[in-house]
C-alpha cells in the first residue's frame, strides 16, 4: 500500500521502514535463502554471518559488553519475556512488577503466580510516577524486578538505573522490557544496570515482524524453556550448554533477522540521540496541538522523559469510532482500545472506554503532526456541533 496516509501507530509496529530494511529482506530471500546453522554449505554459512552481524549490531546499540552470543534472537518481545520469566522463576520465588506492564509481562507473571511464584504489583499513577518507597518495600526477598523502560499507553519512561540500583541492593535481578524504547530512546545496559533486556524487532528497531530478542548478562544462568534442534550437538538429548544455541531451538527467521540488521544499522548510522530528539520534539508538538482542542482530554502527561506516545479521548465520540473516522475520512492511522495494557488504562481512568493512541516514529514529519491535529479538531468540532 502506498496511499497517502499519516501513520501514527509506531508503538504497535513501525509499518514504515527505511528502504534498506526491505532491500535486506529481499536480498536475503533472493541471494541467501538458507537457514543459519543448519548446514556447512556457503549459503548456510552466509546466513550465519548475517545472524552474527545482527547480534553484534544489537550489542553496539545497547552498549552490551562481552560476548554478542548472549544476545539471543526470538520471535518478538513476548517470547523473549516469557523465556526470561519462565527460565528464571521457580515456585517460592518473589517477582516484583508494575501496573505499567504490557500483557506480555502481566500474563506470564500471572501464570507463574498460579504455579507458586509470589508476584507483587507496584501501583502507577496518571503522571507515570512510581513510589520508590513501595518498590524498596516490595523488593525485600525478591528474585526479580521486571519493568518496562517505556510504557505503551502513557508513554512514561521509568527510572531504570535508579530502580536497578535498589533491586541489586536487595539481591534481585532486573529484567527490562524495552519493547517501547529500543530504537526510540537510548538504551545502555551498563549505565542502566540491566541484567536481562527483552526487545522487539518490529517497532523502534525497524525490522520485520517475527524478530526480537533477549540479552542475558554474563554470569546469569538462564535455563531453556523450549527445546528442540539447534543445528549442533545433535547426538545429545539435552539443549546445548552454551548461548545462544541454548535458548534458540528451531530454525531461525533468517529474512527477518537480515531486515532487523538493516534497521539497527540504520539507527546506528543516524545515532540514537538524534532519533530520540526528533521523536521527542514531534511528541511535544503533537501534545500541545491536541491540548488546545476543546473536547479533547489528554491522558498522557506533558513534560520531559516521555516516549513518543500521546493518548487522548474526545468527548462524545467512542475511541474506536474516532479511530475509524480518522482513518476513513483523513487517512490518519492510530490505534484505539486498551493497547494490551488494561492496568495502564485503569490508571488513566480509561479502563471502560479505552482511548486513542497516537505514536510517533522515525519517519514522522511536522506536516503530519499538523494534519493529525487538524483531523482531531474536525472530529471534536463536528461532534460538538452535532450535539449542540
Ligand atoms: C511494552 C510492551 N511490551 C511488550 C510488547 C510485546 O511486543 P511483541 O509484539 O514484540 O511481542 C509490546 C507490544 O506492544 C509492548 O508495548
């Protein structure tokens, strides 16, 4: 589809990608085609090289020290988070999470708590804050703190380094869900004190769907949670002892990984600070433009340290209907509903109604922000007119 739309749903997926990403996928399918690690012939070897380059590029982006083989590749952030949570936690362990979590954390933690893991949930607030007192109290005796770097509804960024320091002081590991921050904001595992980093490929990292991964700090033993062929150690009934093979059962998504590599290289070339500045500037402009419109309720806060997400409701219009009209009448593509994060909507008071989420990405322009705001104004005004 090459229609004239304003795409503002990057928090779901970066549907617009640099041309280099598409070219890399096509090149892989046309010129490589084989599966990494599944043969010794030249095509499989070339596939393996691309996968290694991708691990290295991700390590560079996240300032990961040491062996890039500790960056394991999975289908998405959800699989990576499940691998970490089910691999680490045993009955009797205590895990601390927050109300800012996506269902990709909330649901596996609930499933684990039904198997004897003790789960503590830290409350959030409408400004995206968190009580450090509550966190410290909850962390006593905990094995793991799991936090989103950026929330996908409010757009707040959690103070990861500060939280990690407190978690480590309590003897807990820190798992960060970077699905909404990787490729949008700088992520530095060393500076932020992260022990395990889960990320997705199809959002800020600009790769295709079916890509994502998990980094596991040196010294942490993460047992596999799914089992199968890895292309090596075939005579052993057990999964290989070493990463990445230990956690990567089954044939890999070669074309997807080639695209992810191109996306990460694009980000490295542009520089994460520049990407974040671009998106933050447009986020502020969008927030201000929507805030001026009578009948629009702002649900995500203004201010510093926010991801490129603005969530609103429009008085008198159901959010799903508003999203449909924005698409049909104005070509503005956004996402309505609960965004797989019902607790965040409870915090905002939009649990029953859902809300409209605008999310910004690498290709968003100033003109598009203007067009989206004008479309919302039209909806809000015509609705007010119809009521009056
Ligand atoms: C904060 C957060 N975590 C996890 C996920 C899940 O990502 P994936 O679709 O790659 O599994 C999302 C996706 O929306 C998200 O926003």
